[in-house]
C-alpha cells in the first residue's frame, strides 16, 4: 500500500482542472531524493499553475520500475480507484515518465498525465514574459514533444493557452510529426538568434561603461526577487511561489561607499531541471557567466537547504561558470527561523567570510551584504570622462602612469580624457 495521501487545503483561485500529485519513491534509485520534501516541492510546482485545483498528493514506494507501466498492476488499480473517487482529471508524476508509460497509464486511469519535465515546461510557458523567454519555452517544449506528440483530450475543458499539455475541446497535437516540429524549431531558432543579437548589442553598450555585474542565483523560491526589490527599489514579481521569476531583470545600483553596479535577478534553479530547459535558457543565464560576483541566495529555513545548494552549484558548474568567479552565499529568510536557530545561523556566518546571513523581508544584514560586495569590487573598473587644464600636468602624468587613459583629445583649454579605472584609483585621483 502507498502511504496515505495528505490533505491539501487548496483555496488559491477558482477551480479549473482537478489534479493529483504522485511522487514515485523508487528504492533502487541511489540518487533518489527524500520523499516527503520532494512531494511537497511537487505540490508547490502544481500550485504554481493557477488553473489547477490540487485535490491531493501521495508518495508511492516502488522497489523497481515497470518498463511499460511504471507501477505494478495492483498499484495502478489502487490509484485508479483513488482518482475515480476524487474525480481527478490530471495526474502529475514527480519524475520522468516515458512516452510508452504515459500512454499506458492514461489509458488505464482515464486521465491526462504530465511528468515533472512537462509540468515545469507548462509553468515556464505560463510565466514567460519577454520575447526571448517565450521563444525559449517554445523550443524547449517542441524538443520535449518530439518524443511524445500531444493528442487531443476532449474531456478536459480548455481554460487557457499555453503549451497544450493541459487543455480541452478543440486542442490538437502541436505538430503531427517530427518533420513539422523540426521545421518549427528552425523557425524559432532564427527568431531567437535575432533576439540574442539584440541582447548582445545591449551587452556591448553596457561594456562601454563597464559597471560590474552582480548576479543573484539560487534555488527557486529562495527569495532572490524579494532581495532584488529591496536593494534596487524595483517592482519585480516576488511571491511565495516556485518560478515566480522567469525572465532576467537588471537594474543599476550605487552601493554605499562603493561603485555603481548592475544587479541581475535570474530564474530560480530546481533539482532535476529538464535538460531541454538548461540548454534553452543558456542565453538567459549569460549574465551569470559574465558576472563579476555571484550571490548564491539560499532559503536557510528550508529543510532541504543543503540539497538545494548542491543542485545550484551543480547547475552553475554545468553552465560553465568560471571557478575563479567571486561568489558569496547569502543565507536568506532569517525571519522564518526561531530565535535559537537564527542565532546559530548568524554565528556560523560570522565565522565564514563567504557567508552572509540576511532577511530580505526585514532588511537585516543587507548593509553588511552591500559592504562586502563593495569591498570585493574595489578592483572593478568603469569608464569616466575627465577635463584637465594645461596646468593640471601632475594629474595627467599620474593618469598615464596608472595606465588608465584609453582616449585623449587636446582642446584650446587643455585635454579631454576617457579613462577606465577602479573605484580605488578614482579615490586616489581625487586626493591629488
């Protein structure tokens, strides 16, 4: 028997499609996650789609995986009765499901089925706002569908657009065969190339006044957008919800007693991130690859914070982030800890120069975070324009000694110079 399903008080929004979440706990999988928090995360993923009404969820222990059905026949019949009683229309399986397994389970249960990859793609489709984000989601979805062409499901009432993984009357498979999908992928790549070139032009424009880039990365729902808003005064969507932020957001910020920086808020990472999305969103994460400093924001109150941190580090490594990139761990959500645990976290952070304990909600620790970033960026450079009189020969000589002059034009009154220098060199110049 599977463990009893826990009840979910789902009051967020009107009921749309009745869904049930399953986490297969496969005993033979040496890399399997702890079942209870994994199921809780899967439910949070399902809740991230506003048109789903999650009726329940449960862990299904498995010794081995059935190649054709995933579960054994007895378990399939047991779950069928549960779904029938709850009038479930959609089953979300928190793990990979092969096309054959999907087809067989949908036939046995009389429901639509979505695996973890399909669910995350559906969420990304629902959240993508920029042109680049939309194109990347479409490409990722089509690559996913090459192995499982979506069929019509007339018994589900169509409530929205999206990818078509969840839908109803009038919905047809996105493409009838792989050749049509490949043709569409070629078209999308051409459009995406144009968008990427535009982003490259924007990066080149920023490079002319090269403010250092500080990127916020971390597991989804770690509080990156809340921290971003707190530091910059921006109004980026920040909710207690997985993948609340999908498209990258950048704002300039002048650090107290420090340089001007560009702060970048990025999409949250998650365990078992679909490979289609890792590839498709590589361009979105280019700002991370070019970052002068990476702030790894962690939800220190989460039971699986260590496992989440390992997932983030693994993804950063797979993306090719240089090992010598300056980075800090920002332990967020102190406000969600009890007094004793919060004190222990603060004490641990004080012993480690690469760790800062903060609360993006209350503002605790943010002054220290900005001071640490400013100190780390003392060697960062930016461009500036200077006007010197002929009498300022000492200053001009000092600039050339420091090798910071990249352009000089003589005028009737003196010299116009373009320099590229660090905050420390600028301070030294001001003292001359």
